[in-house]
């Protein structure tokens, strides 16, 4: 989930607690070029306040007019299509050939709705996945916790939307040093939720990157609490094995999609031997990316941060191993 979509659900929660009705719109299908992917959210209220985005163009204005004048989703959830004709595509600023299909739900401040959206937001705050099912025919909405994220599903015949909300991608950084500072700033631009953990409270106090969650704790305990899900990348950057190894020992047993540690090839080999002595399996240790980052010849802290984020991105996007092998060959000359 992107930060803007989490903001949408939080704003709905606020409006409901304040006694305001609103609407929730979800992108359920796209064709051609589309500014926002399936699953993107938008909320608006009667006063015309909009949170989130469907297209970044005129769709939002047109949707708001249809909602506030009662032309759309006046009495229940409704499926709606944008970009059916070339004239409409041009009028609304959609990219050439772009179609946008949405489900719009009116949401009222009933006790049931308030509880519903509080449960959604609480689950996301705790980095849990939660599935939401909307049946347009029966006007029934249910939610349930789930272990894994599933792609959005829209059954037009049954008029049923299944949407799993999951936590934002998180970058969990062990160590509050200079590389961590650049890495946190860059990761924030890529919409990661950034957490920095360091038991050295003096260093953590000086870590002043805005929006970062700071945890003054031993990294194994912090990983166990904050960084065990499949939407998390964990990097160990202190150069102190007494700190890094503690975090890695726990990290390598989690579902984190990326785990890396800074150090030379020799340092990384020694680390693997130490981790093996801590009863981690070969399969666990094979998850470790060390030396960390793509081999782009990085030397300075910002260059190292770029290399780390590049590798995390490649793993997250499941770039073919052959492509990374070619990069290794190029960097070796």
C-alpha cells in the first residue's frame, strides 16, 4: 500500500468519527496507459475535500460533481467506467487509449461503518494484511484478517470486489550512521516507510531525517516487533558485528523480502561463518545480500545508498538474475 492510500483510509476514519458521510472510490480495472494502478483509492466528502487520486487529471473533478449532485452512488455502491469514448478520454485528460473502471461506495457514520474503518486502520498500523469484500448487489461489505497479500479481484458478473490492504513497503535500517541518513532520505522519496533502529541512543538522537520512526533498542528485539513481514527490507549498516549480527540473526528467519549487510567481501564471508555458528541454516544465510548493494563502484555514502536502493528495487521488482549477472560483469570490467 502506498502512503497516499493509507492516508485515504485514515481520512475516512476521521470523517466518520466526526459524523460526516463520504465516498470511497477504488480503481478496479485499467486498460491502456493509466496514471494510477489497480487498487488505488480516493475519498471525498460533501464539502468537496478530496484525498487520494484516481487519475491525476479531470476525473476527480468529474467524479466529485457526479457524487455531490446525486448522479452516482447515491443509495449504494456502484460500478462506473471512464474513458469509454475517445471524446470522454480527451475531455478527462486520460492518456491515449486509457480506460478507468472504478467502484464507488457511499460511507455513512454508523456504528458499523466506524468500527469497520477503525479495524482497517488498526490492522495497517500493526503491519497486518486485511481483506475487504464489497458485494454491490447485496450492498454488503465484510473484512477479515489474512496472512498474505492477494491481487485485487473484480468480478463484474457477480459485482463483487475483493481487495487486500497490506502495509506500506518498509525499509528497516539497523544503524544511525551517515549511509543510513542518505538511505532514509532516498527511501522516503520512493514511498517507503522508514524505521531506523540503533541501541546507541546518542547517535539515534542526532538522526534528524524527517518522518523516520526511531527505535532505541537491540535490533533483534526490534526486528521481531516491527520488521517480520514480507513487505519489509532490512539492512544492517553499523559495521559493528555485536549490533549487526544480532539483527541479522533474527531478520534471516523472517519473511522480509530483502536482507542485506554492509561490508567487504572478506567481512561478509566472516559474517556468514558467525551466523552459521548461531544455528542458522544454509537456506537462511543464503537470503543475505552481502556485500550489500548493486556493484556500481560506489564509494561515498550517497553512492552506497543508491547502490543499496537499486538492489532492493531489483529484488522487489523480481528483475531476472541474468540481468544482475550482466551488471556484475560490467562492473568488473
